[in-house]
């Protein structure tokens, strides 16, 4: 491509460090789309003739055919996807191929291809996160009344419903999807036409190519257009946060699956066995999802450091932007899909969950609330009386609902039999009717709201 200025071939090591076709071939589709838009614009503006444009577009179609058939020759000597396409075009249509690069540089070309790829990755992620939300919604609806312990500090706190717990993740993944949508909105400006860095002396129409490629408008500064990778950083930030949420749910699945908790079962489809311990059913998918956040966050860190301190405009450093983004989205997408599969697959053990929901004096707050509501005692004092009741129950080795009325009355003589109506986990959960609370009626209202939105 630059034989005019060069008389010798690059050293093997130069070639080895410089070549990117091994990974940027993933941008082939975006590269063809960009070239088509550019060729159509060159024709419209009279910068190339209609016949040349026609030949170029036909050649690009042929290349796409070769790629679909797996017959396209990706060659290391042409370094990257851009030069591979151009070289192949020249083989197919002859010297006319050389007109395609008029008013264009690989700098705006790669900025465009990568931006298109990240935009698509964001769109895919939104779709997959929504599918995961639907899987969670279906499971939450089936278990809007299924009791389980709610935890703080992973200690029994107050009874909640399994549906309520799952809906918390619907909220998180909803925000993750909206982060990708926001990032997409901001990145949706076209760098094409920035050329090498300074723009073009040809009468190009950047608004036309922007519209052709589904962008709102062209980027306003050609230096920025070829240098900016914050769109990828933003997408990777969104991916990192989403992975964090996935890892939290994955961790809960791992905990719930232990025989000691025994809250859920996963089918054979989402577990693996042990080569030595015949009794094992391991939640490997959950563990791997829990771990993938490392790759995703690693990608964000990696690209942040590549970009840090880079002077304007393009630097070859930026070729190192792609692998992290590919890896991160591969990991994220697989994680979201596997999580949706696991969520649909898992079945709670209602008896075990309900028993655990009542353990650990989980309705102590309900006793305190009863004292406040019925006897008009200030909450701080009610908290103290209830603490004493828990202590007494612990001494006697019974749960709170099994503590005799006489025991309770020795702590507060005005307590009546009515108090027992609030001490079961079911009554406790059903009483939390505040907006967003765990009462099954509230959980159903949130499920209905999300069904509407999805
Ligand atoms: N393969 C390069 C990259 O991924 C394309 C742009 C190269 N531009 C240049 N002036 N060498 O960044």
C-alpha cells in the first residue's frame, strides 16, 4: 500500500507486532458497510464516476459473498481488515478499487468500524438483558408468595418472598440495559470523513454517510473523530457494572445450591458432576459467571490505560482497543445468556425456604412494630423489649412464635394473644405493603409494572 515510499519489506518482528487481521477480521461486516456508504457518497458528490462506484459496490458484494462462504482470503501481509478488503477488491475489479480510498484514511475507517461494532454490541446486550429480565419476571411471578429469609450481613433479617428477591435483579438489569442505551445514544455520531485527522479537501458529504450508517450526525471535530475511544470505554463501563450484578446473582445461586442452604435445585442441564465424588452437583455456570467480571473489568482497565496520556490524534496504540472490547462483550453476552438459562431452570425448595424464613428470630421487628402500633410504645423502647424477648427465646431454645404469652407478659404486661398473629413469616411478609415492599401484593404490582415496560 505504501510501496512508493518504501523499498524494503518489513522485518518479521515488525510484521508480527503490527499485524491485526487475526482479530480485526471481526470488523469485516462493519468495514464493508462503511465502504459502501463511502462509495455511494463519492458517487453522489461526483468525486468518482457512477461506473467506478458501480464496480466498487459490485466488488464489495462479491467480497461479502466470499466472507459468508468462508472463502475470503484473510492475509497477514495486508496487516488489517481494511487493507485486506482493499487488496481483495483490487484483485476482483482491478485498479478502480484504488478510488475507494479517496477522501478516506484507515484512521477514520477504523474509528467507524469499531464504533459500529460497539454500537451493535450495546444493542445486543440490551436485548439479552431484557430476555434475562423476562426469565426473572416469570420466575418471580410463579413465586410471588414463596417465603424465604431476607438477609443483611448474610444473617437472617426479615422474611421476604423469593419473587421479591428476584425482582431486585430485574431492577438492576433494567438499569444496566438503560446504561447501554444511553451509551449508544452518545456514541451515535459518525467519525467517517475525518480522514487521517484534518478532514478532506474533496467535497465530501459527511451528513450523507452518517445517515446511511444510522448515525444522528457526523462528529463535529475531525481530530476528535479519529482519536476518540471513550464510546468504547463507556460501553465497557456499562458492561463492567452489568457483570458485577451478574456476579452477585451468580454468587447467590452458588450459596442457595449448597446442601446446607438447599434453597434451590438446578437441573442436570445447568450443573456438572465430580469425577471423584459421586454425590456432587456443581453450579459451574454460576461460578464462571461470577468470575467473568474479571475479564470484563480487565478490559475496561486495559483500554483505559491504552488511552491514558495519548496525544491527539491517531496513534497505533489504539489498535489495542479491539481485543479487550471483543473479549469483554463475548464474556458478558455468554454470561447473560447462561444466567437467563439458569434462572428459568432453577426451582426453589419451598419447604426449606419457608423454614429458613422463620429461623433466626426473623419476625422480631414485627413484634417491635406490634408494640408500637398496639400499645403506643416508642420504637426504641419496643426494640429493647423485643431484644429481651429474643434473649429469653434463645435461653429456652424456642422460636419467637413459640414463646409463651406469660414469658412475653413478664417483659411487658400489656401484651395480648393478638401479638402471635404478626409473628409468622407469612404474616410478616404480607404486612410489608409499602411501595416496593415484600408483601406478595406489592411484588405482583411490581411484576405487572415491569411486564408493561418490557
Ligand atoms: N489496524 C489499525 C487499527 O486498528 C487501523 C488504522 C491504522 N492507521 C494507521 N495510520 N496506521 O488501529
